[in-house]
C-alpha cells in the first residue's frame, strides 16, 4: 500500500494505491489521513473500500511530491566509491588526504544531513535543477521514507 498525491485539473488529490486499485482519500492532506488513521494500514484498507476509485493507470497520473511542503532530511552512510569521490572533490583533486567524509564513512551511527527545502523538492519524473556554479555532479541512489514523529 502506498499513499500518493497527484494533480488533476488544478486539484491536488490524496490517494491510496493498494495492488491495482487507486482510491481517492476524502482528506485534503496526507497529514490529515495519517492523523485520522493513526498511521494504521489496516484502518486505511478498511476505510478505502468506500472511497472513489481512480480509473487510470498510476503511470498516467501527474504525481506530486509525496508529502506537503516539508523539509527533507536524510540519515545514512556513504558508499566507498562516494567516499572516494567526495574526498577527491574536497581536497582539490588530491584524493589521498583525510577529510570529514572519512569520519562519516567510518562512524558507528549514520550521518544526519539536510537535503532540501520544501520548494526545492520535486515529484516523480519532475525536472531537477543543477546549480550553475557547480562543476561536479555525483548522482547517487536514494531511498525515501516518510514517517511521523512516532516513526509511523
């Protein structure tokens, strides 16, 4: 089961995808749905039986960012290759010097770091802007997880 947001005819909808079914939730925001449901997938599955079904394929929807205007923070560790690339970039292309990236890579706990402001996030398939003053771009795989303060 996934909670999505999509835009149709200038209206933002919150919907739930469960298997092949896409049902429009009767709530204005994802936060409302999560607050009312208590984050319970069983509650949502029970309630969504009476919700309006979307009669198009998921890939035909204009998907939006998954959550309403929220800062994006991340926790993680870095890959060895990323560590090397970041050290290379941070040392002026020397690469053999120790940097703070070495500390992140060797740390016992994941690093917590800021990724983006709300207005700089994009949804699936959205255009990503690259800074014009950047001469080095390192794409990395990312996995996103949205949860509330109680980790639901």
